[in-house]
């Protein structure tokens, strides 16, 4: 996964998109007690978001977490 900068865009209705990841998210292939290594998605290096067979699934889990966080901010502009 490439490092990306956080970009929070405002949607036309005034809410925010949460479709980018920042340096707090990590996806790494790790041995975690399974027969084969799995991709582990983490937030802030200590919160595990899950174990996945593919890197894309792990990145999706990070994006879902990010979108949930942005939605919880409940900005009103």
C-alpha cells in the first residue's frame, strides 16, 4: 500500500468524503497463526481492523473504518 496524504473533500451537500487513507492506517502481510500469512489491517498500529486473504480486502476494511470516522465527525458547513 502506498502512503497517501489525507484529503478530506466536501461533498455538494456539505458532508465529507472519507475516501483516502493517511499514515495511521497500515496493511501488512503477517503470520498470525494460520497456515498461510494473511493481510492485517491496522489503525494507529495498535487497533486491528481484521485479517484478510487479499490486500484489497484489507484496504477496503481501512476505508470503511475511515469513512465511519469521517461520518462520525458530523461537520456542518
